[in-house]
C-alpha cells in the first residue's frame, strides 16, 4: 500500500505525482490541476507525507528557495492577499524538505514548508483562485520575506487508546518466556497470537490500539504507555504442569481500584471464554507495571492468559495452544473494551 507521495517533473515539464510504496511508484498522476491533485492525494489513506524530487541532472545547481518568514506573522493574512494567489510552485529546499509557495503572478504570496499531506491539502485549499501547480524547474530562484503558513496543530489524541505489550521476546539474549506442554512452543510466540487477537477485537470496536514487542528494561517498556488510556502486558503462565487458571495483575503498591477493576474484568472474561478457573484480579510488584504507573496512563495490568504447560487432568483438558491463545486474546480485548465503556 502506498505510504508517501513524490512530486517530480516529467520530461515535458509537467508535474508527475506518484504514490510510492517504499521506493516504488504504485500509482501516478500527470497533471497541473490543483483539483486533480487533491483528489489524487485523498485516494491514499495510508499516505501521511510527501517529498519533492530535486530536478534531475542538476547536482548542486538545484532550484533555490530562500523564503524568510515575515516577522509580523501574528497578523492574520487578509482575505484579499489570499485570493490574489493564482498558482502554486513546489520546491525542494537545501535540506530536502518540501516548500510549497502560493504565487501571485511572479511574486510569492505565502509558503508552507513541511511534508504533511493533510497540511498540503489545507494549504492548497486556502486559495480559491489558484487552480494550477508546477514543480519548480532547475534554476528557479525565489527569495524574499513572505508569510509562512503553518498547519493548525494536530488534533489531540483520540481517547481510549490501548497499548498491548507482547511479553518476553526481543532482547539480548532473546527471552522466550515459559515453555508449553509440547516442550517446543514458547510463551513469547503465544503472547504474539494473544496480543494480536486482542487488538483485532479492540480495533473492531473502533478503539485505537497499538501492539509493541520491544527491547529494554521492564520499567522502560512500561514507560512507553505514556499518553495511553490502557496498558496491558500480555503473558501466559506456567508452573509444574498441574495448574490451570486465568488471572490478571495490577501493581501492588502503585495500582488503584481502576487497575484492579480492569484486571478482574479480563480474568473473568478469560475464565468464561476458556472454561478454566478464575483466580481474578491479583496484585504484584511487576517491573513493567511499575514503569507504566510512572506515566499518566489511566490503567495498567498484566494478563496471564492461561497455563501453557498444563498437561490436563480429569476435569480440564490439555490446552490446544493456538486456539486457547487466540480465544484468550479475544477475551482480553473484550475485557478492555468493556472497561472503557464502564469508565469513559
Ligand atoms: Zn511471561
């Protein structure tokens, strides 16, 4: 899927706009019409940024743009100045950063320096009389003191963001966690399955969800939850092959009632879903939760989906690992979604 946009000049001097997937063009548009450009930009939801190619074969002799922001920028640009621009010119400055200039004839009227697609669309849309654009040819020089347009700050993060942390894994040495009853499957591999199943449920509920599987100290991993509503570290348990139950932890001293409420909801959902005993909300001084509690995250828990070394007994089966971890992850997701509904 395309993830950035490249602006270049084709051999006839016409703008060539390409939706790029890594280094390869996936789709392109040859036009100098602003309306076509905006429509093209809006096609690619995975695209956040754009770049302007330096004119080919020019090496150091690239076009130059040396626009100094006017000092009186607190004064809003008045509407007559806005409507006077008739076209746009795209540059690549010395740092490789795009500069887009709204032009009034041959005079620069206002510029946007940045690489954000949505900001570009906003900037282009400011000028109703400017309907075309060009990629500056080599040798184009433009300088002066011009008002700089800055995009409005991004919206505050949406609420109810969830961070799921895959327990164990990357690091030196690699930490596989517990080993399952088949003597082969690692806890880390099952944590991946469970975390991604949880994410699917959370994302389906329309809630932003990030999964991380990072290297570092446990405390440092927990610190990454800063700014999130919910942090959940996803683990599986093991003991001696004879124990089976679901449980979830909050931090013993740094946690509060909201944390243990979420731990309890997750453990209950796990127990119901997997038909295993419910050990409910527990407390422990866990490093990853200590780190999370040192941030502004609203709640932080560690879920132990089930005991992966359990060999089965008269009443409970030996767990089918992939199935249990998939359904267990979904149970975690439901627990988190329900908690967010309860504590909006
Ligand atoms: Zn673990």
